[in-house]
C-alpha cells in the first residue's frame, strides 16, 4: 500500500460494512482535489465493477453488490496514476 500526504493513513479510506450482502459503502477523506478509479475484482483477478471520480475533495459512494456471487472480493482505489490502496471484503 502506497500513501501520499493527502492519504496519510489508511483510516482515511473506509470500506463498510464488511461482510456485506446488498450494498457496500466507501469513504475517502482528503483535503485536496483528487482524481481516482475504484475497481472491484474477484479472487481470480477478473474485473467485476469499475467507476471513476474527478476533481473531488474526498469521495463517498454506496455500491450495489447484489449482482455479485457470494465470496471474497478485492476493492482497489487508485488515486491518479501513483497511489493504490486495496481492501478485501466478503459478499454474503
């Protein structure tokens, strides 16, 4: 996990609830404008969902995961082209 001064601590990026059954929420706190991408992968590396955000101070999104099969997934946050944070979550 790489973090810059805008993402000083992983506590600035939350994925909840975990485990989740219908919806997953993500929350990113920053104090400057950022561009980013959020991806969800299954454990075989297949991209299941993707979206982007631009010129955002922080970011919050509720994700509908009802269409995902039960299991473990990886949620990846890419900020610009330099920083990446990964979180595992369990879909019930």
